[in-house]
């Protein structure tokens, strides 16, 4: 079976047919942001034990929304953009204010409905039902294109939620850090004898989450060179601690790479430049990287910076978006071709960004072999899928108190709960030493089926005993074992050819709602762009009560269980074995 959809005739953009009035069509070609509603004080998450809402569950949703927008965390505060190019936490400032007011007034048995960043209703439900249900960027499949979304976005009818931006569980670069760490550890095991010491990884992109790659490489003792066209982003990541230093120019960068490679020292270097220019230059010089990857926002052409003088390029984006997108696609093709050429020269190549290969394919580049498989693999089929088969994925928690001591207490409990997990112990040691807390203190680690439930109850018990000073938010990335359908990334190359089957994330959202999560979200397009993925998110708050312990048991079993179901159904023997060993009920499986 082909691993990518066949070309079909897509409907013409006809906003009038979707009941958008002629009057609305005459609005300016920029989305309404309602800056007159922007709070006078900069938005930051409230800390401490005082409630503004009627329940800790609603208070947690409010604090995580505020944390997403904290300028220390978010990418473009004024536009409510959190990360991933244009991933927003709320549709505009007016709707942000409405969401805040609604959360503050929400009764313990009510549920707020959020449609693409706008609160659209409050329902009487149950105390054990979610306080918030969120749907972002979802469009009827035949209309689900970037162009159609852009028209709705300009009219203020929709927003791009990315993954954790629009579901209010973003925790800055750390959010994907352990998954990135696990990926590079797997690369080290598969290709370099278990360590990246003495290797150089070249990658690109230092936007919202992109600091994860240089830190993850150095945590695996390798050298990492990151290329980023916006100089301020390089400086920011050095200041935050995700990059070790900034190179003056390419020659200086390569000198540093070779120095630390020879010393077998983990070190990361940021270079201001464009990957579409720098990678071909490295090829022309005959430079041999050991690993080449990327972490760019290529899913929306408006977010990929093409070659050229950065000031002129950004002016072009503002004044001539269509020409900007044309040049962006040209640069993406060059960037991707250079990765393919580096692979041919002996480098280990893997895709880690936001649909770089898919966009290059649209630009006319051959990125697949005769069997329809990508010429270089994505990180999930290449290195992470066995973990997904075990229900493992990015489990995360944040301290609503704002006190880092709460996270350190939970770190200790984590090591006590899983004393034989040496990889986990190494991760916590390195995270404590090298990962800065940005916004609300938080932690992420990969836990699997059975482990999440067990540790969720440990956290709830710490809250009950007062060993942490406020409730703890427990959530995850949308990039998880059973919560995403994304044929160009997470579900690339599924064993049974079911890459594009989106029933699984839909079932994941329904199952988490039925199990008692505190807020549940369902998005289109995160990570790879509108029309290219469907994914769901889940959050539950450990409040320390016996009632919440029961809900934690259900949700933190249901959620990773979806990953076991999904991969067992696709024919992965490891997932089938895990199901049998751990009592995961799969009809028809003995």
C-alpha cells in the first residue's frame, strides 16, 4: 500500500458556501487580534495556593493557559503565538479574556467548550467530567488545506492550535526534550556504539521548541551545530542554557566542532545563517558530518525563512506573502536535497522537524524511493516506534505552586518508584543539571503502560500529604503512542499501511473524556501542517483527593493503552506481547 495519499481534486475555496457572509469577506487580509483587549499587565501564570476559580481543575487550566503566553515561554506574545510558527493559545485577545472570565465562573459540574481558541458554550455535565473540551483547526477533510485554513484564519473564524499551544500544556523547550534525548540515544546505540562522543550532529532551527536538539545531543555527549537565520533566537537559546555558545561565522563554527569532537566533549554551537545556504556550502567543502537532521517549522511556508538578507526577507513576508512562500519552498528544496546528499556521503540522516520532506516533495524534489518510502526516515519509524508499542511516550507534569522544590521532590519520588530504570535515572540527573525551568517549573519523562498510572498515584499522594505545596498538572505532548495520526511523521511507514487512519486520535480523545480527564483537546495539523495530521491531548490535575486518585488510575491507564491498541492492531508483535503480559484487553486476541 502507498504510504502517502493519492492526488485528488480538492474543492475550490468557496467561503460563501460555508456561510461566510460577503460582509465578512470584505475584512482586511489580516486576522483580527483585538489588541484593545490585551491585558495591561503582561500575562504570566499565577503561583501559590490561592484560587481564582471555583475548582483546582479550572484554576489549573487558567494557569497553564497563562503559562503558555508568558513571554519567557511563548514565541510571539503580542499575537498569542506559543510555538510552531503560528500555534496559538487563544484566537485573539478578546477571546482570551472571555476564556479567562469563563474559567473563573465555571461551576464544579460545568464544562467549557472551546472552538479554535474561542469559548463557545458552557454545559452542565458532572463533577468527574472534563472542565474544558477543546477543538482546534478541524476542517472537513476535503477542505482541509492550508489555503482554506488561511482564509478562515484571516476572517477570525479559526486559529492554528499546533499541538500543546492550543491545548494549554506547553512547557517550553523541555516539553520535547526527553523524546529528543531518547531519539539521539537510540541513534547512538544503533550507529555509534552507544554514545555520541566524538560525533558531530548538524541541524537547523531554534524556534520555540528547537533548543531541544542541541541539549539532547550534548546530553548524549555529542557535538551539535545548529543553524538559525534569526540571530536573536541564537542568543536567546544561549542565554536560556539550551546552547553552549554562538559561533562568529561558519569557519569558527567548524573549528569549534572539530575541537570538541576531538576532545569527545558534549558541546553545542549556534550559527546565524540559513540551512539552505550553509548545508550546500558544507557539501562543497567536503565537510563530513556524522548525523544530519532538522527541527524547522516547514509545515506552513509562511514560517520557514528562505535564503537572503534577513531584514529583506522579513519585509517580503509582510509585504508580499505569496513571493515569500515561493522563495521559502525553493529554500526548503535546497535544504532537503542537502540532507539527502549528506546521507549519500555517509551521514546518518533523520527527519525531526515540521514536514520538511513533505514540503520539498511539493516543491518537486524526489524524496521517496520506488516503494514510496522516504529516502531518509523520520525519527519515529527510525528510532522511537518500539517505545510506542510499549505504550511509552512523553509524560509531563507542572507545579501549579510555581516552586521548583515541588519538581525536585517529584524527581526524587520518580527515582524511588522506578529504582531499576537506569536510563530514567540518567535522564533526571542530566535534566536537573542542564535543563532550566522556564515559566511554571515542569518536568517530562517517558513512561509506559502501567508506569504512568503508578506514578500518577505517587504524585497525587505527595499532594495529599502536603509534600508538594499545590496540586500538580499531569499531561503529555500530542506526539504520543496512541494519540496522533501523521503519515509524514509519527505514523510514517506503519507496518499495515494504516499511516493516515485518523480513527485512533479520535478514539483517544473520546476515551480520555469518558475516563475523567480534566481537559481534552482534538486538533488538526500540528507538527506537519493543516490537513496532514489529526491528534489529541489530555490533561489531568493531581489534587490529592481519593476521588482524583480513581480518575488518575483510569485516565493514565486508558491513555497509554491506546498506544498498545493502535500498534497491536497494526501488527507489531511487541505491542501484542505487551498487551498479553500486562492484561490489556484486545477483543479477538487470546
